[in-house]
C-alpha cells in the first residue's frame, strides 16, 4: 500500500483515545486484557479492535437491511482507501491505517473480516459445521491473525494458533448470543446439528430453550474447548510481554462459555456475563499462568492439530 504522511503524535494520541473509548463501551473483557499489553502493542490492538467493532456495528445497528448494506459497503470502500494511502476522516480509520502501515497487515485479512460481516446481513442460517467454522474464521480468526502480526509474529505456526483462539472466542459468542441473534433473524447453530438433536432453526427463532437447542449449544461450547486448547497452547510463541494479555483474553472469554454451560447451555433467555470479581481473579490467574503454566511457556508448544483447520482448507483457505 502507499504510505500516507506521518501522523503527528498528538493526533495519533487523540485517535487512540477514541478507540479506547470504543473498547470500554463494548468489551470489558478485551479492555481489561489490553491493559496488560506493552504500550505500543496495546495501541495497535485497540485501534484494530475499534475498526472491527465498527464493521460489526455496521450490520447490527440498523433495522433496515438495505441501510446496513450501505454502511457495510462504505466500510469496504474505506478499507480500499486505507490501503491506497488516502487521508482518512475519522479517528478509528486513521488509527487503523496507522496499524496497517506499521505492522504490514495484508489486505486480505480485513477483507475476510468484512466477508464475515456481510454474512450477518439479513436472515442468517448456518447449514453445517464447516459453514460455522468458515464464518468464525472470517469474523474472528482473521482478527487473531492481525493481532499476532501486531505482536511481531507473522509466521505460520503463530498465525495458526491465533486463528484457533479467534475461532474459539467466536464460538463462545455464538453460544452466548443465541437468543439475541434469533431476535434479529439469525441462527448460527448448525442446522445439521439441530436436526441431529431433534430440533430445528425454527425452535431457535422461537427463542425457546428446548432440550434439542440446549444440547446443540453445548456441542458448540465443546467444540470451542478444542480451539481454546490449541490457541492457549500457542501463547508461548508470542513475545513474553504479550503473553499475559492474550492469556487473559482467552481465560475471560472461555469463562463466558463456561457460564453458559452452568446454565445448561442456555444462551437464549439471558446473556451470560462474568462478574467484576471473577474478572479480576482470572486476570491474576492469566498473569501468573503466563510464567508458570506449561501450556503457555516458550519451548513447550505442542504440534498443531491439522484436523482443526481441515474444514477451512476444504473451503479453499490456508489459515
């Protein structure tokens, strides 16, 4: 991409302040974890999160699908302008452009994210597991790739684990937000799994926690555990100063899924959350575990399970 003129420190600081406000409003878990990152890495991470949050809001905040599509296409055009090196008008776009230039983020990664957001336009039905994993890769796996690059690891082993952690977190989102999504006409639980459990997308749209829907949601969370194990198992590939933050983000999101499990898999009648006290406890566990846990220590990273990415490869991706 063409580089724009250097952003002044004062303007960048102001733009990043806007991004941090976005995070505080939308994600207490990510906000808490980001404070554990080294400052330069934290700045780039929050700018990337704010950009991703905005892309998600484009397709979530409008009752009209047509209006949402217009917003989405404007974001696609904005990404094209970012990579063309044009001057950007908004704080979040300027901050993300700074990240793209500083960390050489490939264009295909934000483009894939926008492909995932486009899937959210209008009614959503996910036919089978492979379609769900493809959606999770686009919505969050590529965010993991961008974050890994920001932390200085753009090599294949680190990127694969970053994808797995992103997929795990998105699967947690799916399980937590079944009811909220259903009210928007969206069903992310795989129809094939629902059928196997004696249920259907129509049961989800009725926002009734039937036995079949609950069993399907528990299957999604069991799948998330496999990806968490792989993602957390790759934290040792990251620079030592970055490990506590990523470990914290993983543990905090994983705990949300476990709260859904404590409710029997009910992600329909209420939105699971974790208390401030539990969040503080997990942050402490994450910091200590980043230095003592064999799962996240450098030199203890196990071989990546190729089967986790087999569905993505069948879809033509090389994550």
